[in-house]
């Protein structure tokens, strides 16, 4: 029991660290590849943590806030899903099956913190702004983020692991094997769904041909993902490099034309003059 408490505290701190990108900037600490790897270290199975992190990363690759659309809380889902799966001795499919519902549930709790906790610090910051107290505004920004996002998520993760570790083990032990196999198939499908969400935001008439090119390389020429990435990087450098060279050439030509016109008009070329 004491060991579980220590693990729960470390998992809670991991969730708080991942949420700290609100303080340190977009450091990508919240991504599953980072949180699951740290969880694997805490649980004593780094390899499984990395594998689960990569799988959950593909599933959540399109999970970004767009306007009022807020994705599931991937930090708690990744940490708890990985921790429960490793503790129960199960594989990636179980981590994914647990992570997504947990992330959706914690999102509700996170929104409640935004509604009932964060406004206090926002209104307090408004009063400091009216007084011209910049240090007070800074404090409210830090405390608001900590008490409405960082601390609640950390506590939720810690208490959920303590309360649910034995329960999750019991539930997973009675799940039939064919359900586990079905979850394994879903594990292969969800990354494609994640990429589809990301593609929906990115694709347009200008770049659709590049996606088709990558698809053809992977499917018909059997080029691995790394090879497709190398082809894409080289193609991007070729296209952007040529455009930059063309722009520089055009700029130099316009400069020469301007100098020639100035000379014909009897003006002064200050670049060639000595003062």
C-alpha cells in the first residue's frame, strides 16, 4: 500500500509537470510520448511506457484545442491508462482502451475547474489591472493556472491510481480474450483516425498532391515511414530553397533596375558614394 501511495504521488507530479507548459510555454511536455515514458520509468517498465506513449501519441495526434472545441484531457488519460495497464500486466490495447475514457471524464472535471475556480483569479487580476499593480496580475496568472489546472489534475491522477489500481486489475482479469483482441485491432485503427483529424485541419488544394505522393510511396513502393519523411523533407527543401533563390534573384534584379533608372535621371547612388 505504501508503495502504491509513492507511485501515486509520482504520477500526480508527472501530470502536474505535463501541465506546466502553461507556465514554461509550448514545450510539448503534455504529449503522450513524454508522459507515458515518464510513467513507464515510475512503474519500472520503461520499454512498455515508450511503446504505449507512441501508440497514444498517434491516437491523440489531432487532439488540439481549436476555438471552443476542446479535446479530451490527454495528460491524465495517458498517465493513468499507461499506469493501469502496466500495473495489470496488460498491453498497449488496454492502455488505449483505458486512456481515452479517462481523458474524456477528466475533461469534464477540468471544465468544472475552469467554471468555478479560474474566474476568481481572473476577476482578482482585473482589480489589480485597475490599480496598475502588474505584480498582482502576474501572481494571479500563476496561481490561477496552478489552482485551476495544475493542482486539480495532479490530485485527480494521484487519487485515481490509489482508488482504481486494484479495481482496474479485477475488471481486466474478467475481460474475455476476444475483447482484448478486439481492442488490439482498435489500437491499429485509432492512429489512422488521429491522423485523419489532423489531416482535416491541414489539407487543401495546394498540398493535397503531397499527401497523395506520400501515400503512393508507402503503399505501392513499400517505402517505410522514415523513408517517406526523408523524401518529404528533401522535397520541401527543394521547393522552398528554389523559391527563396528566386525571390533573392528578383530582389537583386529590381535593385539593379532601380539603380540604373536613378543614374539615368541624374540622381545620386548613395551606396557608391564616399562621405
